[in-house]
């Protein structure tokens, strides 16, 4: 499972996120999605921690925290929905 981190500053880097989350345990992976057309960061990230206890602690401590001038939104990431691309379900 991974953590969704929303309302990020567009100036944040993978290293910035890694540094913050490392205070709560082992950071396995950080993903910073970018816009396909512009290549700019989309304002959110996904963080995978070493185990669920570390994830729970990071979520509890960082939800609503002020960082880089923004109030963070942090929760467990939901599985990605299947999108067929043709508008049908």
C-alpha cells in the first residue's frame, strides 16, 4: 500500500519528500506524477514506506501539516480505477 500526499508545492522534489517521510521510517519509493503535456508536477505524490505501521504514523503526523506554505492532505492511496478511454464502463 502507499500514501497519497496532496496539496504539494509545485517546487517540491522527490528528495524533499523523501527527507520528510524518512523521519517516520524507511521510504521505499516516491512517485511525483507530472502532466503529460507540460511536464510540470501535478501537485501530489505517492510514497511507499517500509511497512504499514510506518505509513500509519506518517499519515497521522503529517495530515494537515503546513509544509512549504501549504497544508498537506495525506491518506492511504486508493487503487487506481480502470479507465477504458472510450467513456463506457
